[in-house]
C-alpha cells in the first residue's frame, strides 16, 4: 500500500515532465518549420533573380513587362535578406533598365528617328557595359557565379 502511494505521488511530476518534453519538441518542430518556410521564400527570390538575369542574357532585349514582373517577384526580398541583397537586386534592375533605354535609343538611331542629342558612341558603350555586367552575374568567373555568391550566405544549408 505504501508503494502505491509513493508511485501515485511520483505520477504527477512524471506527467509534468513528459508534458514539458512534448511541448519542447513541438516548439522545436515549429521553429524548424519556420526556418524551412523562410528558406523556401528566399530560394524563390533567388530563382526569380536568376530567371530575370537569364531572360536578359538570352537576347539582351528586356521588355518593360519583364521589369514589372521582376519587381513583383522580388518584393519580399526586403524582409527575407539583409540590405546587401536589396541593393544587389536594385543594381540588377537599374542596369537592366539602362540597357533597355540604351537599346531603345539605338533602335531609334537604326530606324532614322534618333533624337538630336543622340551620341552613338556613348549609347554603344553603355549597352556593352550593361550587357557585360548582367551576363557576368550568371556566368562562372574563376569557378564562381556572382549571383550565387551573393545569395549563398542565406541559402547555404550545409551548416
């Protein structure tokens, strides 16, 4: 009878310990789930950046619609990454848009409708400069791809 009372007395703390352990495991699982969701959202932004760079690199003739889609696809970047990624995305956008404007000016020149202040050498240099930079972002240079290296600290799961 005395043993039964002792076991009954120990049962309440044992239940409390088990409940605490279960709650801790659920908390840990939720933490891992949030980490996975954040990773998936970051990966989606990275994929959109690569997709945009490949789109530009394909024919070097981006459209206004491509820029609008790109902006919408990477809008979450401010909340998922540090400020260096937002700056990188803005640089991609602005260089792509400079390429777009230079290409439009060049096209107008080839069709005989260039504005009076058109400077062909400046436009050609700018087109070449922006094309080169944008293509270098997705091309391996010394075994490294610039866009991958920028995003790697946020997407590296080997740690």
